[in-house]
C-alpha cells in the first residue's frame, strides 16, 4: 500500500512541476526538479511555463513502436482496426475483447492524463497570485481550464467513476488517495471549466497550436452532445445546448473545411482552417513517432527503420464506404500501395488498408522525422455535431442538411434530402463513422449512442451484442475500460464491472 501511495504522489505532486518552454517554444521540455510551489510561481514566465506543461501529457499516449501505442486502444475497441504487430499484446487484448486491468495502454492514458490534470490544478491554484498583465494571466488560465476539462472528458468516458482531483496534492491532502466521483460530478466540472475558459479572452483561432476560443466552444459542443446521450441521458436540453454551441463556431466564420483531403497530410496546414485544435509536434525538435504505426510491417517502404504494422483499417470497414466515396479512394483516407524505399520506381502491394489521413510523406520518403500533428478537434466534427444535435431538437432543417452535405460534397457524394428525423439521424451517424474514422472518436460515439455500425448490413446494431467483423461480440463490460490494477490497489477505487 505504501508503494502505491508513493506512486500516486509521484504522479500528482512531483509531476505538477513538469515544464515546457518555448516557440517550438511550448514543445521543449526542461527539468523543473529544483523548483517548489513557494519559489516557482513568482514571475510571469513561471505562469507561461506552468501552463505550457499541461499540454505535454496529451502526447504521451501517442508514443508508438513495436510495443504498439496507447492511442490505439480506442481504435481496436471499435472493431474497425486490425494489426500485424504480434508482440503488441495490449492491442490484441482490446481487439479480441479479452482486455484486462493490467493492459499497459489503459495505464498510460490514466497516468498521463492525471499528470496533465495535476499540472492544470497547479496553474489554476498558483498563477492567480503572480503579478503580471491581467489579460495575459486570464488567457493562460483559460488554457489551463480547457485542458483540465479535456483530460477529464476523456477519462470519464473511458473509465466511468473516476477520482475528481481539483487541487494540488501534498502529503497532507485528503486527495492523496482519492475516492471515485460519479460521472455527473465530473461533467459538472468539465462544463464549468469550459465556461470559464470561454470568458478568458482567448482569440477565436490560434495557429501556434495553443487553446483558442474556437477550441473551447467546439469541445463544449461535443461535451453537451455526449451528455445528451449515455450514460447521463440529458436528452433534449443538452441536444439544444450542443446545437447552439456548434452553431456559434459555424457562424463565427473562423473555420472551414479543407478543399481537399491532401491538406490533412500537409504539415503547412497544421492548426489552420479545418484544424481547430491538435496535439503539437515539430520535426527535429519533438517529432511524432506514431507515424511508425501506420506503415505496414517490414515492407521496406519507409525511411523509418521501424515499420511496425501497428494498426490499419479492417478490409470490411474500408470496403463498406460507398464505391464513389472519395474518402475510400487510394491515398485519401487509406493506402494499399507505396513505393519501395530502395527503388522509388517500384510499387509495393501492402496487403491491407493502411491509414493515410495523417500520413507524413516527407518523413517516410526523406527524413524519418515527422512534425505531423494529431487532430483533436476539427471543423468537420463541429458540422456533424450541429447536424445531429439540431435534428434531435427540431428535425432535419436546411441548416442541418447544409452542415452534413458540406462534408458529403467534399467526399463527392450526393446531397442528403427528404429524410425523416430517424433517417437523418442515422445518415449523420454514418458520416461520423466514415469522416472521423481513426481519430480516436468512433468508440466514444459508440458508447454515448449505445450503437455500433455493422459494416455488412450498413445499419446500426445495439452496442451490446454487436459482433465485430473479426469475430468477437461486445458485451456491457466493454462500455468502459478497466481501471488500471495499480490504481485499484490504492484501496479506495472500485473496479469496473466485468474486470
């Protein structure tokens, strides 16, 4: 028990002083071990670096290699992803629905996100006492509140009843070994934090990659949409809130869909236009190693020495797109061939549908160092949130059709029209499954809707009882991930049912 208490202390107390500085600035980490709260939070630059530190934990689950990557957990849980990486056993535990509380992916997400929360708590507690420009201080705190909300939003959806820690923790803190809070308590904090961030003076857009007002409102729309569904089932009131908040983002005129999917692969378009908020990387300074996961296993197509075959789309999902859907065409969302690393005139058949949406061609062809960001919130998601939520409020009107048809037009599909409310609902769900695939979104949709897309029938099954194309069948157990064993052993956390 003492060992576990010490572990919690390391995660919550010591990690509260992880710093990130810079331009690349808020990407470069430096060692803060010689600081304490008493000596550290005294200058404006301390306020900036403490808030910068909160971003760092977003990247940890993205780390990938021959052991897989924690971010893949949310994709294998959909039944739409396959892998050729036999040694990444955590991937198979999730994919085959044999997951356990000892899965390293879940532990990585849990500890990383609570580290981010700890850093946010420290900033929220101590930055207000720093003498500095008040408007800048307010904006920095807005970033801290947003990021704390984002971490909690992910954790509560994945793990259910989780600890609610809102203050920096020391050896005397009651929250050193916290108890669990009901999801509604977590969502109350999330909404309050985002509403605070809304009033913090943030700019609508921020192309440096920091939190913006557009990101705050987009996340709040998504939170309201989630609260309308399971497990809280707030229904109409929160569909209305989601619709209104998404509409604010749309009517701001600050964001737009990319004209072409090639901009997803263009590092020059990071944090621009459609990309509202992203996890930040910079080639040569803080490269994104998740690129090694989206190339096939040892096909010698990439400049990277590690070609892991860590994750790809199942054939059943990739072939479920409409035949004329541009997203399913070669080197749009997926790729099945690529050139040989030793002879770029030689085309290699890859034997599967690998993920191309955020494939960094320059890194794979030339540098083996990718600055490709990972999308967290993009405008297509906001349009689909608005279409779904507004339909639930008042049925499919012109604005709802315009939102979803903008996405279909880019995919070279015909416009939706003349649908009933029920038909429109499922049409929007399908667009979410296709448009937002492999962005760590689909499993969250499955859980809030209690639905899963059947790639054979093209209809939606109930979540419980849905059979993956690879064979296993979902049960109620899979509505949550298991709380990591090492956290349950602290004596106050109850494991989720079935684990």
